[in-house]
C-alpha cells in the first residue's frame, strides 16, 4: 500500500520555493481493505545533479486504520547524473484477508494478522536518454500472528503460513520517456524485472518472480490525458503465498479487493481517461480486465475478470503533481477508494 489519501495538505503558490520542494500531507483515508484511517506523509523533492536532471525525492509516512493496520515507511528516490537509486524500508502490522487460489467475485476472505518488514533497493544506470539497466535486491521478513483454526488457511497450509525470510536479487531493464514521474501527461514507461530467491542470499525459500509493466500516456488536448497500463507477473518455485502475483486494490483492478485474485501467474490491463475541469479539480473514468491462474496453460480470455468506474481528482500540490483521488469502482462488488497519487 502506498501513502493513502489526504484531506488536507500544506501547499502554497508556485512562487513559494519552500513548498515547491515539500509536501506535508495530514491524512484521512478510506480503502475497502482498510476502512477509515489516519496518518501523515511528507515528500521532499530536491536536485542532486544539474537542475535539468530528474528530481530526487524522499517520501516518509505513517498510517493507522480502524481495522488495526499500521504502516511506517520511508522511500528515497535518488538521481545523480546517469545513476539512480530507489530504496524502500517499511514495517507493517496488518490484519488482512486471505483468498484461496481461483477465488471468484463472491469469495469471502478469511481474516488473518501478520507482521512484515519489507526492504529493497534498485540501482540503475542510464545507458541512453530513456533506457536504464540495473540490479535490484528484495527482502521480506514475515510472521503470521493469528488465523482461524480449521479455516481455509489452516486447511491449505500454504507456504508463508509459518515465519519466513525471502531474500532475492535480479536484473532490471527500464525505458522511461514520461514527462514526469507523478501524474504523467505523455511518454512511456516499460519495466522488465526478474528476481531470484535462494538460500545463498539468506532466503528461507527458493523461487523466481518475473514481471513486465507497460504504461503509456497521451494528451490529445490541453487538460486531457489518456493513460493505459498492462502488467504481467509470473512466478515459480516455493514462494510464500504473500509473494504470489495478485490483482485488486487501489492501483490495479480497482473494484476487486487486494489479493482477491491471486495465483502463480497473473496479468491485467487498464485504461483511464483524465480531464481537468477547473482550478485544481478534475475527473476520471477507467476500465480494467485481468486474470490470475495456476499455470500458463490456464490462460483463458473467456474467463477474464472486469472492473471499471468513475473518479474525482483534486490537486494538493501542483508543483509536485500530488493529487488526491476519490474513485467509485465496480468489480467483485462496488468499492470506494480515497487515495493519494494516481493509480498509475
């Protein structure tokens, strides 16, 4: 989960240099997986290289929800010349819902609680203007605390029910011609990622994950943006269920609960139209389709899951392109999302 939705933020006119570089977001948010919650996020943007180089930033945040979920995190994104380094350190106590493989729209999730420490770093080197290659390291330490005895989790006893540490490394290739990283209006982002988890890296489980993420943005007229995204995730080996490819949540397949569609492989595509109305207010409309499956032989276009909806946008900080969004989506059910930043 990213920093969630803010109802207020300290912003100012674009001529105020301090608030061009800082966003302080007191938050009241709502997602179907979290219910109501409160928190704060701070974003600082700055230049480490020449002013013409992409901005570096650091995001720090803390949230607590009425469902007893707590997340604290820090995410630096540093760029110096051709070198980029993105990091993640996050701790979360998270009551969650487990949906077994092949869950349908009417599946009722089983509640469980877990503590998780997430960490990672992506190092990239810009080979050409838009092309970067690099390596990534991924770390996850997980402990499930409570789950119903004689329930679905207890019966399936999937990998991940017992405490584990997943540690993996692998290559990344990225093409990024977007005009800006947040709320782009033009350009393409294509990212290919492969991560291998092995006991040699300190992992308690061996496995492999691969993903291809494609995003494109076109502005047919001023104040109008058409955004598209396609994502494919594949996995193999003895990976915990928490790390299996999944769909749903506030960013991919809105209208389905986070992890409601989870299996060995997954793919999805979504299309969104965004339009500015007046002042800092805009609207959006989106549709999506996707599928999760145990093997590539089970790919079946006739078994796609669909979602779509409408949304309202309000710009909190125009200098840093920070938007708050209110989305009403129909998927497995009708769900409301009150979040910060665009879905993609």
